[in-house]
């Protein structure tokens, strides 16, 4: 049923972002192509003070910057910063630069991701999709929280932390076998254990939803009980983007090409979901999954008792992974939970 609704939702007329984002500083990762570019263009066009394109390819980022400046007729707004999500060192360097150089951070749109049907190990020992979509995304999200909290305190606003997920999370679940040793991410970090069942991309999007839902429980709150930062997982729908550029198998590539031709949204329309989440000041959306610019139910597995137990297990394992990378992550997380 959810899959059929997803197909139907592809034809929704999504609201055009209105902003404005006056005085706001915004980060968009994965902004060298696709919906990330168009989201950054919307932010710049809607009066953002500064839009940071967080990209691996600086040269490509500069081309995007030029395109945005030409289309919005605004200069001195877009900046290109280096960020390689396949490297934990790059994530840390980027976050340190944010905390050091930016006076505030109003929106962190963590949109970077990869999609592939082939197993590929990263340089840090994790399968590449798990590394970029899950581990580095979680790492960056937590490292940006101090600046988001400081912005909330100093300016009396509610910053947004948005993670681009996907409706394909409904096609994934964590089985008892995966959860048996309490380390499902470690279990998934092998080609043999996932091959023939579900792709690492589908699973990574499920893990992102788990992370967002649990992270929401660890965000600092104001004296009135309202969250200082609104956190969301966002589904932009199927878009004509370069996300699946790494798929090389002829049959799979042909199927996806035809499927996208029939159903996909334009990159600009897909980007509206990212920007819309940044506009939303409804505290009831905190920790929720947004699809087609509205709160939408997650998969049946996520909402089940087994799903909740898996979520806690994923959270605890991610916390351990990040602690080994940088013990400061635990301090940041605990600062919210202790309230």
C-alpha cells in the first residue's frame, strides 16, 4: 500500500518555497548536482544571508556557485566548502570550520548520499554506502549540533537539521539474524550478508530513519519544553538526479531509466521538499518523516515493536562507532539527553 501511495504521490503538486530566509546561514551537502543544487538555488533566491555548498569536488562546486549567482542575480551569498563524506577526517575538518567561522547556523540540509547495487569498501573499512549515507551523515549531524544550539540560544530561533532519506526504506528491514549480536551495521558491512536480499542503499535509508527518530529524543530543549532544533528525515521522492549514476549493470540501469522517465520529478520539484522542511515551524514535526512536504508514516517495520528494538540497537551501535572516531560525540549527545 505504501509503495502504491508513493507512486501516486509522485504526481502531487508540491508547494513552491516562499521563505524568506533573511539573515539565515544555510549548509547544503551533496550540492554539486541534483536536488542539492536546486535546494541551494532556492535558499539563495529566498534571501538567505549565506548558502554553503558542501561538496567533494571544489571545481564542480564553483560551477554550481556561478550558475546560482547567474539565475538569482545575487553575488557574495554562495560559498563552496570542501566536504568528502567518505572520510571521517574531512567531516571533522568541515564541522570544525563551521563552529569556528560561522556566526550562526540556521539550516543544515544533509543531502549527500550515494546509491549503488554493487558492494564497494571505503578507505575506512566500511561499505561505501553505509559510510556515506549512515555513519558520516550521523557524524556530521552530531558535530553540527553545538552551532545549531548556539544559534537557537543567541538569536531566539529554531534551527533545522534535515537529513534526506527515501521512500525505499519501506523495502528494507533488519532480521533477527542481523540483530543477533547487537551490531547490525557491522553485520551489514559485508557483501555476503546483504547480497540477494536487499541493497545497501535501501538498508541505509532505513538506518537513517532510525537515526533521526532516536536523535530527536536527544536534542536539547528550552525551558518551555520546546526543542531547540527541529530534526527531520525527508523523502524527496523519485527525481531526475544523478544519484544512481554508480549503477552499471545494464539490466538494472535500463529498468531505472524507464522507471524514472515515467514517474520521476524534476530536480527542482524534488528540492522543494528539502526547502519546505526548513520553512516549517511546526514543532509537531520534530523527529518525523516528511514525504511530499507532509508528515507521513514510516514503514510498517519501523513502526513495529521489532522496529523500535532495532532502532535502539542501531542507535547504540552508531554511538559506539562515532565514539571511537571522536569521543566528543558522546558528550554532545548526552548534553541533550541529560535535560
